[in-house]
């Protein structure tokens, strides 16, 4: 759930989708979710705050992409085309 949804704010779909893809990418690379909480409200607070810890074993390029995708500001998230370009997908 993106920060704007967790904060119950109005949101635009594509940046929220990029957030979800960022969570999926982080989970696939690290083997666990980027945000954890003992309660739902604690989890939402962490998502909204945007504190993200990426292990040192993750490449710098992957860290940069994940940080952009999981930006708490939806306007700072990359577009799908930018993500495809970063990972080398040709359309």
C-alpha cells in the first residue's frame, strides 16, 4: 500500500502502481518486505514516513531504482517507461 493510500489521500494510479512494483522488486531481491510493523497502524506509519533500509548486498543501481520507486512523494517516482529503460527492457 503506497504512502498516499496509507494516509488516505487522493491518489493517481500509475505512481501507486510503480510503488507496488518497487515493493515487489525489493521483496524479490531481499527476500522480505521493505516495511514491517507489529500492528497495521505501525506499518502504515512506517510506509508514510518512508524510512527504507536496503541491505549492502544489493547493487547500487538496484538501490537507486528501488529508492526512486519507493519514494514517499509520488511525483518523484519514475514512470513505467523509465523503469523499463533502467532494467534494460526494450519496447
